[in-house]
């Protein structure tokens, strides 16, 4: 209770700092130096025509300096333990800029992108055609930047951030318990500890296995249930690198584990050990803030090196996809859209397919996680406006609390697909942890839901839904640490055309003040034109999911949603802000939150989203979830195939569907002929365009694709 009270006081103190209720200071966190490492003509993406405006790419590094005493920076976990002798904290962040060669052709809009695990997303040709500028700058200090310090930066390599590690004030190392996991691996060769796609950034203090604990599990339930856990004897494993040529115990190595009997693919392995030298990862929030502010507002650095886009960016939008969108939500929650000079950094913020706040600003954070078991990221308020959290015993709070206090809240657009509901724990953001009501949105936020689609959308088109024509014979691949395959082919429902329309609306909102379309997403309460709400408890009965062919009868589809787990990280952890020091590795699970999901129509396609042509003229049931098949990677069998969607095509004829006991109408029964399907697509484009979610150029292209398709031919 005492620590809970401290958490609440800490949260209030940070709000007070945002209001300026501290001793004034003239010091500022800032970029002190930039180095341009490379300037090249911008390459044209494969399949795109050369833009009318010539572009160039600039790659370089920004050298930043933080004052830990400033309220803007003091909330960074362990920043006081990362100071140089002069009391300042320093970092190096790489960046990439795509800009018109002739700045007179620039539109005045800067997109500031958040790299995803070091990767910069391609610059949209439609943004280039308008003369927009793209800046991408690094934030992830546990990425390859700390394992391969780079003297230069190139647009062709991943972006990196160099941050210091925390050390005790007397110079001694900071230590603590950390855990790592190995799953779906087999054989006698050693295996590294991986978080999603990068190595676990922390290493054991001692390679003596008696100082660590290695356990093995036969299974884990969707609610964190542990099945058949056993501890391996200290003599049966080693911190080492081994293979056929170098058998157990192998060569000592702090990043890999070697087993005397080898790895069993049917089991998961989890190690708990004492580590040292935690990276001060919260510096990534400040680095992304300061690099964005520098290129938007500065003329030159302290050495006189010119800002190559000085004076051009009149408006700016921060943008991130998936992990990077989660970064933006955490960045805004902690108040980092307030620049050190005062005022806002960015006018708009677009977290894309991102339904949580990234867990970056606590000691021993694993920022690469995707909310698998024991990974932080769902703690505290996931919603925008203050709302109580009685289920977890947290006070009323919201993501916008700090920026509201400092008057630095940007305009926000967020859009999601179904995979974020089923595999990335989205819906508490909509209805809170108790699920009693739809949480209100401020008028500065728009929320758009692309129903029945997987993470980032599918391939699009119409033949992609047809068996024997475009539908893959091989099932979808589960990404991340799952390494399995789904029992269903990949879901083709696209995000592309919807995103194209959202981009236009967002630009006009930020640059001209033109309001975008109203939010569209599933709700508990009925909306205009609906007889009832479109959100319900996530189980087959309540959402109305039909029994369909192609799903295993032994799987109670779709009753396997990934739930939010309420962890006990220990008394030094602040759940409101996901900061502090976790002292329990791995954390015990206190409770499992109830989850909600969109209701579906008679075909199993979701209700309550924005209009999408392939959903209004469907060729099958499109799912935001898939089921992991048995096979070479069996540990996740019959569980969620991470965040990959699946589909079950409609039968072509009534006879075919009746033979398969398929309750859904066949293609012939729905559309009659190829021409009938083209007419249905045309009608769907008209609806989507009228409601503002399809541009005329994309509508025309979809109609042509429907005419060229093999549907009912």
C-alpha cells in the first residue's frame, strides 16, 4: 500500500512538473552536433515510377545532451546513474531524411517516423508527389547500436541509438535479476536468448550455472497457465556456445545456452539470472523528441553545421507502425511532446496498428517484446482520457494527462485491424479494464477500425481469396518467437486504400484544420443505424461466430484471445507509468482481465469498422486470428498464430457448400456471375468513397481489378 501511494504521488508530481510548478531553469535538452555521413539520390522503390519531384536521402548522426535535473528528463528511469563527470547524459542517434533536392518544392509537412527494430519504412510515393519531407530517427538503445557501435550511418542499414548504462554513484555496477526464454528450438547446438528478433540485451554476471536457474515447460496456456515445469540440474546446462564440433559444455559464452541433452522443440526453456549494466533505455524517448525538434526548428548545431531542412517544416506528424506506434503512445504519455524550448514538438501523431504503450522506461526493459508471456506493456492506462482502473486498483489516469497539463497534445489518428484485438490485447483501450462502458474520445482523436484484417493488412486484390488461383496452398507463417504456421491461409484484406484516405484526411487536419471523418470502431453501445452494440465478450457465443468448415473441431474457436495479464512486478515498479525497478523475475500473475471482441455477421466477418471493399463484397470469411498448426515447431500448437490472420473462402456453388456443411452462401448464390461480383465491388467502392475512406483513384483501380479477376469465371 505504501508503494502504491508513492506511485500516485509520483504521478501527481510529474503532472505538476508539466504545469511548470518547479524552479525555472534556462538549460535545455538539445542536439549539440549533427554529422552528415551520406547524401545520395533517393532510390525509387521497385514497382513505383519516378516521382515528379526529385528527392535525395541524407543519413547521419545526431549527438545529444540531456540535463537530468530538468523535469522533462528527470522521469527517465536511472538517468541520474548515467551521468558523465560534468553531470550531463549523452547519446548518439542515427537519422535518415528524405527531402526534395530543391527545397522550394517542399510542402511544409514533415513526417517524423519511428523506426521499427531499426528498420525505416519506405517513403510513400504519394507523399513524395506532394513534396513532403520524411525524417526517421533512432530510439531503441538495446538494439544493434550497443552491440556494434558504428562510426557512420547509412540509409541502407538499420538505425541505431547509443545510450549509456546505469552505474552506481560510486562507480559500482548496477545489478538485478533478469529472465530470458528459448522456445521452438531443437538439437544439440546452443541457442541464443532472443526477444522477438533481437538478442536479449543483458548478460549474466557469472557463468556459473549454480548462480542462475534454468527451467523447462511442456506448455503455457493463453492465460499464463504453466504446464509441467521442471528445473534442470546445474550440471545439465552451461552458458556456452556448442555444436557438433564443440560439444557440451562448449565454449563459454554469456549470450547462449548449451544443454547436455539438447533442446526439445516441444518444450520452452526459461532462465533467470543476475545481470549487470542495464541500458538507460528511456533516453530513447528524449532522443527522438530532441532530434525531431532540432530538424523542425533549429537553423544549425553548436558547431555551425547547417540543418539541411531548416525553416521548411511548418507542420509535423509523428508516425509509427506496430512497435513504433506503441513507442509513440508511451512517448506522449510521459509528456515528451513538450519540447525543452517550450511548446509542442509535433502537431499530429499517428500510432498505426499499435494498441498499447511500449514498456521502455524501466530498468531491465525488453523493448522488443510483443506482449508474450511475462512481457510488460499493458500496465497502466491505455486509454486517452482519465478513467479509473478499479480492476487493477490504479487511480484515474489517461495517456493525455501530461500533454493536457502542458497544452502540448497533438491531433491524433489511430487505426487498427482485428489482429490487434485477438493477439495484441487491444480492447481495454476502448472499454477500460472492467468493460462496463465505452470510454469517450477527445475531439482531438480519431479512431478507425479495419475489421477482419490482420496486422498491417493483407495483400489485397480479389484473386487472393480464390483457391487454386491466388489463395496460397501453404498456410500463413507465424512471426516472432512462435516460428510456427497457421492452419489457415493468410488473410488478404488490405489496409492500403484505407490508409491512403486516412493520410489525406490527416494532412488536411494538421495543415488546414479540416476535420476528418468521425471515428469508426466497435462499441458496447449501439451507434446510429445499429440495432445493438458491435462489441461483446470475446467468446464464440457472445460475438455470434458461426461453425465453419476448415477449423479443427477440437479447437473452441475463437475462444483463445490473448488476455491482458495483471503482473506483480514488485514494490519498486510504477504500474501507472511502467517505470521503476522490477524485482520479480518472472513476475507472478495476479489476475486475468476480461477481453472483448467485435461481433460478426452470419459469415463470421466482423462488424463495426470502416467500409472496406473486400469486406463489403466478400469472397470468404476473413479473420484477424489464425491457429498454430502442429509440425516442426509444436510448442504453440492450437494457440494464437501470433498476429497473423486467416481466411476461409466461400464455396463456389450451392452444391459444394452443402457437401461441406458450410452455412455461408456460395459465390454463385451471392453474386450470380462475374459481372454480378463486379457490380458488388462497384457498389462497395461508392459506399467507402462517400464515407471518406476511399480515394477516387483507388476506387477506380479496385473496379478495374475486379473486372480483371477470376471471380466466377
